[in-house]
C-alpha cells in the first residue's frame, strides 16, 4: 500500500484537528462562519483564490485556480456536521481530534471534514509529484448539507458559470463491508413531510374512548395506509415516473458482492424486508424509491400509567426518490392518497427543501478512470454502486452544470458517521487519498498509467 509521505500525513492530522475543533453543527446553526473561514484558509494554502459567498443560510466557500486552455476539476464538500449528542456515549471529546488504535476520532472526522482534508492533501501530493498542475481546480464547500442543503440548488444555478468544470469529486466514498473499494454513481432524492392531526381541543380522559376518536390511533391508521409490510409504497402513481433499469445498471447490480451476513450483523437484524437477499437486496437498496417513517408522536410515553386519550398526533416521513421522480409531484400524490382514503383531516406539510435524484453513467470516461485507479490502489476490483441509498444535492451539479461526479474517499461502514465515536482509519486515509491522486493522474495523462 502506498502511504502518504510523513509530512503530508502530519498535515492531514493538523488540518483535520483544526476543523474538528470548531463545532459547526448544521442543525444548531452555530460555528458556520468560523468554519468557513478556516476552510478558506486551508484552500488559500493551496494557492487558490478564495471567496465566501453568502446564501440565505450558511456561506459557501468558493475557491478556484484556472489554467487557461486546460480542463477543470470541481470538488464538492461540506463543512457542517451532525450534533454530537448523546455526549456520554463518546469515549473522547467529540470536538478534539483524538488518535487511538490507528483511528482518528471526532465529529466530522469522516463526514465530511476528513473527506475535505483528504482532497486538499491529494492536491498537495500531486503538486509535489509533478510540479504545477496542468488542470484547473474549483471548490464549492457548503455549510448546510446536514440539514438538506436548502440553498445549494439556487446557489449552483446562480454561480453556474463560475462553477463550470469538466469533471468532479463528490464529498464522500470509501470501502464496503468487505473492505472492497466502491465507486458510487448516484444519489437518491429526498422529500421530507410532516403529518399532523387533531381530534379534540385537548387531551381527554380515556373514558371518552367509546365516543371520541383517538388521534394516535388515527395517525397510525393513516401512516399504515401508505405502504405494505414489505416496503412497497401504496400511493397511486408513486412508481409511474421511476426510470427503467438499464442493462448496464442491471449488470452492476448483479455483479455486486453479496454482503448480506455482514450487513445483518452490523445492523442487528435477522432478515431484510420481503426476504430480499443478494442482488435483490442490492437492487432494492440502490434502485428502489422508499417511504420511511422517522417517528410518530402522540399521547403519554412516560413510566407508569396515564389513562389519556390523545387529542393530537404527528408523524415525520421521508421519501427517498429515484430518477425521474419529481418530489413535488410525490407530495401532491401523497395528499391525494390521504384524501381518497378518508384522511382529509390529516394535515401534510413539506419539511426541508426537497432534493432531486441524480445519477452519473458508470461508463463515463472519468468514472472509468476512477474505477481503474481504485482497483490499482486497493488491489481488488472496484465495486460499482449505481446509486447510494442516501441523498444529497447531486442533482444541480450533474443536471445544471453537466459535471460527472465521482464518489470515492476515505470512509468505511464501521466509521460511525452521525453517531458517537465517529472516526476514520488511517489505512483508509492513505488509500483513499492516493486513489484521488491516481484518478487525477489518469484523467490528466500525467504519471504512469
């Protein structure tokens, strides 16, 4: 395995420690301005021209260095992080980068501050290997990804000329449960919906149960009407716009390694929905749109007994969407479903700004360079993931800018992203950073191929 030179490994640790120390928690809206300044300082260290672009929320760190007549690579990352709670479950301070047992622990060590620093270190490594780079570089680093990137689509549209690039790297990537390198080619869209219901002016004694509707029961019935036990969404028209699976996508799904046992052990389940296994598990995970219930809240849930009839209830849903589903149309279909099934009293409101689904063709030349680089670095065939099960603001970069975005990086499934004790392994830092280097060398025609 090719290792980062010692001085670059030290620079990685130092730069990551500086960013982790700033609690830029997106949900709490704190630390964004300070972190944006710190990110800008690190990008200036690469010789890039840096600007902080205001949005309706957190600023976007924009940085560029163009090379006249040469192609340009775009890097998308984010500097906001998830809350560190519950703090008592951390083995070390979440905002102090801590090394132990070959791992680096801290909130954002993987998602996404570690990934960002890996990109900047890769560019430094390239300059040390080749001198001045023969291609342009653009960074767009936002501060609201963890709350759904509500301003990113508008930002990309407004800045499309300055963000113009030929190829790009997305903000995450890594290895699968079998330690095989993965190249992710797409993200699902997301639609968040809040359902609310009121059946009386206030909570009542449960003796009224024979004559007053229970809001918790009614909300449960409304939610139960939306999907079946195997996860199939029952909203009329929900699947109408789902893009048919191409032959190439089907081949990649069928070629994906079976990791059923590892995943079941990791998440603590005995079977998957519908008994899915092998390639059917991968097909569902990568290509199926979903309806998920984030939570249902009503009535009393404390210790002991409280004989109450809840007068109000709420439920939070998220839909993960695939090309070519329109999140606004899906919301309209949801409203029609509730009305048609007698739940007109259930109010539905959009949560965060929806994100559209997007995919990049795995056969794109830049993605082929990335797949070859990963196989070279890791010494095993690259696992092509047609689409992640997760979401992000990929759509404006792919559809508005027309940039093929490669998703590779330094994470692994056990890194506890969004959880206490988030971390990256040094071995993945070395391999993932070198994979970025080799991808760019192959694409730019520099170095040995």
